[in-house]
C-alpha cells in the first residue's frame, strides 16, 4: 500500500507531461496540413524548371 504513495504522483506527472507535449505540438502547428505530406511523397518533381 505504501507503493501507491510513489506511483500515483509519478503517474500524474507522466500524464501531465504527455498532455503538455500534446498541447505544444498543437501550438507549433504539427497537425495543420495532414494531407500535404502524403501528396509530397507522390510528387516526383518533374514539373520544376532546371536551375
């Protein structure tokens, strides 16, 4: 039973860390363009002019 004294704060701290990381990723724009990456994978770049 004494182990719960340590495990509950550790679990709360890890949950808060995960929530803070998720909120940071939302604020930094990680989820703004979900379809752009999938289209960039398929683009072979032939339409760009040579430099």
